[in-house]
C-alpha cells in the first residue's frame, strides 16, 4: 500500500514537473533579466553597460514616479478597505437566507466577469460631467448639482477607487460568503441562548474564525492594487495631467513610449519588493500550518 502511494506521488510530481520548470524559467528568469537591465544604461535596446544603482537613483528623483507612488498608497488603502468592508457586508446579507439569493449572487459577481478596460470605460461615461450621474441628478430637479471628480486633480484617484471597488466587491463577497457558510450553526444557537448581540458575534467570534479567508482576500486585493493599470488607462489616461498616474502606467510609458527600458526595469523591480513583502508572510504561514 505504501509503495502504491509513493508511486502515485511520483506520478503526480512527474505530471506537474514540465509546468513547474516552464513557470520557474519564465517568472524567475524574467525577474533576473529585468534586474540585470535595471543595472545598465539601456535605452531603446538592452545593453551590458553596467551603471550600478544609477537607474534607481534617477527613478526616485523623478517627480512623476513619486507622484505615482503617492497615488498608489492612497488608492490601495481605500480600495482594500472598501472592498473588504462592502464584500463582507454583502456576504452577511446574503447569508441571512434572503429571497432570490442565487440572483443576488449573480448580480454582485457579474462586474468581476468584465474586463477592467470595460469597467473603466463604463465608469468614465458615468462620471463624466454633463452626462452620467451629474446629468441624471440634474434632471431629477437639482440643476446646480456638480460631480466633476474625474476632471479634478485632487479627487480623480477616488474615481478609480469607485470603479474598481464596484468590480471587485462581488468576488470578495463570494469568498466571504463561502467562509460564513463554513461556520457551524451551533455557534449561532449558543450565542442566541447567551443573549450575545449579533454584531458582537461577528466581531468577536466570526471574523477571528475567518482569518485564513481574510488573509487570502487581502493578498488578492493588495496585488491587484499594486498592478493597477487597465482601469486608469481606460478612465483617465493618467490625467488630468499626471494626477492619476500609477506605477504600472509609469513603467509601461517608459518601456514603450519613452524608450527607456533601464528606468522602466528599475521601476518594475522596485514594485516587486512590496509584492514579496505582502506575499512572504502569507506563504510562511501556509507552510507552517501544513507542517
């Protein structure tokens, strides 16, 4: 029996080995190559002229890059918090055995099935002054109503948050709902017998029990925030001016538009650091739990 189990494990390992090798070469190889380019003075084409950390110094002296980091920080904090809170509240609502649960789940999940480009274009129309929300409210009898965030340099980043939270909240809801459905009904019965308020049960008992799901959701949302690109391009093109610039757009612009692959590679490696910082504790916790 033990020999059969070993054979099955070897067979499974052999089956996934080609994919693992390709993934290792593709991802790790790309990272190493990008890091090598970031240490050179490459412009339109890669070169082997070593310049050390010069590209990184130039990167953090670039005002546009610093603005993109500031925008990303604002966006990530609000996007992650709003998506998790709204997704959790939607999951709690549906978990109450509401009428038409299947239809509600479909409605809430539908935005996530759309591409980020399509979402961006839809919300660009909805938020454009003179049409969309502004026009609809004015036709309801409020002629002085103004909603011009998408062309306001100080508020445009919040329009990106609105669009992307609308798209991702449904996915968060589905993951949270699955976790809620995995909680034993006996817990709720005991809480009712003890007279514990419902909100207290959620905060003191349910949410701590959902830690693995919350960690997974946070990791997904954090990585989605760091690689934000499509929605910004579709909605604002990084504007007005560079008010909604984000790191991914900065990288793509310098890689293809400005023919500066050395600086773009330095920016890409820099953005890899927070991804590793976010993912490493999660992977470590998973590895510890499986031991």
